[in-house]
C-alpha cells in the first residue's frame, strides 16, 4: 500500500546510522532465542541492542544470541550494560567494536546494582573518551537537562534519558524535564528505560522525542509477541500525534459543531 503524502516522516539519524523505525528494542530476558527473534520481527524495529558482556561469543560453547539476529535486517547497537565504572564501559565498547564491526555503542555507566541509576561522573568520563576514539555514542543518562547538554557538547550522537528506573515499568515520570532537554540539545533524544506498556510509548512519542528504547516491557509481558505489536503501534501513533499537533487544552467546553446558522442559535 502506497504511503500517503501526509504519512511521510523523516528517518531517525544517529551519527552514521539511519533508521526507519523509531522503536529500538532490547534482546534480554526472553524465554528463548526463538522468542527473541519473533518479538523483534513483530515489533517492526530495525535496531536491536545487545549486551556484549552477557552474550556468548564462543562458537564452541553452544548457541549465541547473535545467531538469531539477521544483520541484513537489523542494526546491532551494542551496549555496556552491567558496567559500573568508566574504564570497564570503555573496554566493553572497544571489545564490541572489534567483534561486531560497528562504531555504534549505547553507553551505560551505572552507579550501583540496586537502583541501576546512571552515574553522571562516570558517564561524562566515558563519553568523552569514546567520542575521542571515534565511536557514535548513544548515552543512557538521567533526565537532568543540564547533564544532557554536557553529553551532547562532548559529541554524543543521542542523549537517552531514563523515563524511570530500568525495568520499573513506571513509564515517563518527569515529562517536563524531557521537554526542556529537547529544547536545549540538537541531537536526538531517545527515552530509554522504565517503559511498562504501550501508553508509555505513545506518551513519550507525543512529547516529541526521536524514539523509544525498551526491553523488559516486551520480554516480561504475559504475551511478548502481542506486546511487541502494541509497542510498534503505539510508537507509530504517538509519532503521528506529535507531527499532527494536538489541540489546545481549554478549561471550558468548546463545541465541536459551530452554532452559527443553527435555528435558535447565534446568527
């Protein structure tokens, strides 16, 4: 079916990578590699994240997640999940570039294993070094707008504020901070972490963010494939709603049918 003129949208450009989908999907926590592959297909994504430190890279040690990802269909975005200091995150990114032959990296430098909140100092340090090494760095961070500005100034190709803590399912808790961040930086802002259901994705996209990255919300759903479809549709709907422009919020009613010309109405 041909795309109508009003349905046209620009692609999502992340450094040297161009994506058609604005939904980025993780690959962890699924019941099997087969379910992972099926969920990615249903989601409509063309960019999947892979936690390098948690993937079997030894072909003699059994099946690997990478065997179930068709690189002709998906851009692989390696991430530094599980790293709690800048040095470890940098080494993990370097390993990912060597093994996967990609300049992309989703940088995570976490503060502690209980909250999994990003460590701002380590995140800034690792971003500076990885950009210096020629990586296209997508940075997981808090929703602090000023931190996002510093990361963009260091050369990150995307700033990725958490909607809420990783895996919490609480959705976007501070939409105003994300609105401010989008005003202050020129790079794409992608909401990452905390999404629980389709309405969270739609809300994030209606704010005007460039995309949403999620994992647990699909993998942990009772029916992951059905949720993958819901997330796909919500991302598309939220983006269309943002581009269309919502009506002004009003305190009082505003009749949808004009009164002019109505018998007994105003003339």
